[in-house]
C-alpha cells in the first residue's frame, strides 16, 4: 500500500488549483514520473501566472476558472492561500466528478476541514494535506520537481474518510519522493505553530523592528547583518498573503504558543536586567539537546532551505 | 595604509589568549600567510584545548598561563568570553611589552573598554575588535583559516588611541581577508543588539519553549521541524558561556531593542486575536524591503553560515 507499482497510473486526470511555488513544484514532480498520472490540468486566476505556466510547459491544459480545470478530474489539489478555500470549494463543488479525491497543501489543517468540507458533495473524498517543504520564493517560476524528495507530507483525513482515497493519495506523494504521515488536524496545527508559525511571526517582528530604526542605524544593521538577523530576513521574505492566512487560520494554537514564548522571554529579559548569569547559562545549555535532536532527525531529509508551503 | 606590502611581517610575536572557535581560526589564518607574523604563542587554561591545539599544530608555543604567552609579544588578542576580560587583563598587565598592541574579539565593545582599559599600562595600545564571523560550533577543532575572508572585522578604538597601532592591526586583519571598519563602541553595541544579540535571545527562547512541551509533542516538533524552527535551533546551539557574557555585557542596548520587539510582537498578537488581516499583511510586505537590502549587501561577502564570535 505504501509502494508504487512501477508504471501504475494512480490518477487519470489531476487538477491543480493555483500555480505558485508549491503548485508548480507539484506539477513538475507529477509530470516527471512517466505514467504516474494521465492528464494534468491547472488553473490560476492570475493571467501572468498562466502565461508563465504555459511558457514553462507545466501542464497539459491551463485554465482561468477552477471549475474548468476540475471537470472530470480524479484528483483536485488546492494550492492557493488558505483564505481562498471557502470560495473556491463552493465554486468547484458542482463540477466535481463523483468519487474524486480532493486535497490541499495549506500549512494549517483544521481550517480547511471547517471551510471546505461543508461545501463538498458526499461523493467527493476530502483528504487535507500539507507538504513540509518550500522556500521563501513565490510564483510558478520558483518551483522545482525535487522539492518534495525526502520531505514529510502530512495527511489529516477526518474520521470516516474513505481509506482507499487516502491510500491512493499516499501512493502518489510517495511516488514523487515524499515521506507521507497521517495525523490529527488539531495536533498538526499545534506542532506547526511551534515549528513554523510562531518562528515566522517572531522573524517578521524583529525584521519589522529593524525597519522602524532611524535611517543610518538601519543601513548599518543591513550592512553588518550577522547570522541571526540574516537568517530572520530570509524567513521574513516569504509570501505575505500566504502567511497572513496562516496566522488568521491557526489563531488558537499560535496564540497559545506565543503566550508561552512571551512568558519565557520576559523571564530572560528580567535575568538580563538583574544580571542573573546562571539563569541565562542554564537555558542556553538546555537548548543544545533540542539542537542535537534536530540534527539527528535531519539525517533523514536533504539539507535544503525550507519552510512550509 | 590599508594594503599589506607583500612579505611584510606586521607583528614579530603574536599571542592569542584562548584557543576556541575564533582563536583557533585566527591562529590558522595567521600561520597560513607566510611571513605575516613571526612567532605565534597561544594560551588556554583548559588542558584538553591545549592538547588539541598541540595535535593540530596551531602555534609555535602553547602555554597554560596567559602571562607566559604574552611575554615579549607585539600583539596580544583575547579570544575568551567577555566575562573573563577583567581578570585576564589584570593578570597580563605586568607582563606586557612596552608598545605592544592589545585587542580582543568579543561581540560587545563598550564592556572591554570598561573592564580592560583601566588595568592596562599606558605603554600598551588597546584597540578593541570584533570579527563578524563564526559558526555555532565551539572548540579549537572547529576553527578554519578561511573564516574571516570577506567578513567584516570592526575596530572600536577609544579616542586618542595611537593611530599607528590601529593601522597595523587593520593591515593584519586585511591580510587574512577581512573587511576592516572603524566605529564608535556604543554604536557598535546598538547595531549588534539588533543584528545578532536580540535574534539570538529570541531563538534561544523559542527553542526553550519547545523544551518545555509535553514529551510526545516535543518529539514531533523535532521530527517535523520546518525551516523556521530548524534555523532557530542552529542559532540556539551556540556556546552558552559566550552568549551569557554577551547579554550580561550589552544589557542596555539589548533591553532597549527587546522592548521595541515586544511592543511590536504584542501589536501582532492583538492583530491575530482580532483577525486583523490587513495589519499582518502590511508588516509582512514591509519586511521584504529589508530582505532585499540584506541580499544586496551580502553580495560582498561569501554566503556561509555565520554568527558573531
């Protein structure tokens, strides 16, 4: 069930809605494996993205309207910001082929179940998904077929989801190199709040703090940006709409982790103010164990820059 | 004055006090350029570090006591945590050769002037310095000769410092590939608080927050660590003593930037709580300009992982 039979066509017609960084990477990966899928249809409301997709030869057919792309599709994957899911799922619903599998690639997994599931026909199998892959770049030209190789692709099917639909999606993503895992949507959102959402918010904040500095100081901050700040600017260079939607749609988990973070930061701030060196040293020593764990876990995946799509 | 005459021996005898990541990198760089210096003496109180330095052939003589290393030296560079400067400078002072140049590599520059200058004889020329280079690794075995190539090395000589002493140190560091700049110590500490110290404190904090999570959640945070968190764990894997001393010795600037940061974070937290998408999107868009500036500035330096030593 977790291994692709060589030459097997897992889905005859696949439709990708949205052809940005993740959508175009998925398109490239699916087309690379001969026979893995039949027809690939993509849609994007943006004319510039469609022109670029055409130029790059990313799909068999390119559509403006999602409804045209999904007609007769056996698999539909939403690759648009989470804030668009409600409207797109409503627009798509009447056009979905009975028995089709529908998924997404959003970094939050409870919100799609809330926003999409009620709009979909009972004959469609909804399997929310999230590839933990991506770079800080945006747009169809930034994608590449190898993006998902060795990276986790998390599926969060609600209870009662058709097991065969989940299995087929798993086979498809494994065929393009991903490590597929299933988990509960709420648990997913909590893990990602810690590993990705709050770190991004913090990075955006400190870079924003620098934006507000007086001109000459800001120039020297950029000029002498050391490892810490430079890493943060990379993170804070990501797609603004995508991240706005992530924070609006994972509010509860983000606020909870943020609360813990600010309590911890306040304690450190106090230790600095009162010169409590031991408190600082203790924390700085404890965090090394987590680093070791990450290095060990990382051996399973290629060492490339990434953040969640 | 800023170009090394080929073959010129800039300092006859050089002593490095402390042979960790930065000290050993400096030793390697100085020995690589034939004739740049004469004798290289190093000292370290740690027997393990001395044994490793001997094995690696990092210096001409290796001493336990700093006083033995600095005797007759024309240049002395402290490569130990900032918290040791007061005691070491007191111990060294009686042994310094008249006319010698003494410097350091600490990431804070006002504190050395406060802690060292009063202990040094009038015949020594104190030129505080800070190479913006380093990795998250520690110890003599982690150093490498190319560490300073294309990286800034900031000098913060107090008013009235001997110009020739500053010029010679500049020539030495330029000869090993560094870009040398002079600036005011307080200004340095403010810039570094933004580019390095506060980002490190934030990274330590969020990784520490993860350490306190329940066991299974913590395991999955490590396993599925995405770009944001993984970058932070790298930063938070740095030397605990060095960083403790940085925060204790750049308290004022760190607390000021931290105050601005927490105000900004509180505003974003509020925007998330009340679903104010436009506020989030506006900030996430503004931070992109800083990212572009860093990318442009970065063209001057090699793209390697770094943080301040």
